[in-house]
């Protein structure tokens, strides 16, 4: 069975909970919750459109950190 590897993402917002933002299991990239938080623009938290746009930027950064691309995203869900 493949080993789980924690993916470090430079300059990316950290979770409040002690869980990794992303792990790799074999050749799978498995991100956890992806937020619309931007640490460089604290006012974004009050703007749903900016949060949505930032969430996609964060998703791209997370997937690309271990060498993936957004073309390989199989599923995403929003709540």
C-alpha cells in the first residue's frame, strides 16, 4: 500500500484544525477543505464573489504544489 505524504504549500493559508491541507497517496493528490481565504487581503472574507475567485486560486496552488494540474481534477463539491 502506498505511503501517505503530506504536501507542503508555501504561502498558503493554514487550516485552523491540525490536519494537512493536502496529502499524496501514491499518484493521487488529495486536498482537504479549500477555502476562499486570502491572507494578503483580509477584506475578502466579507465578499462572496472574491471568496469564490480566491478558492479557485487556492485550489490551483494546492494541486500544482505536488506537480498536478487542474486538468486532473476529477471531482469538487461546494458547501
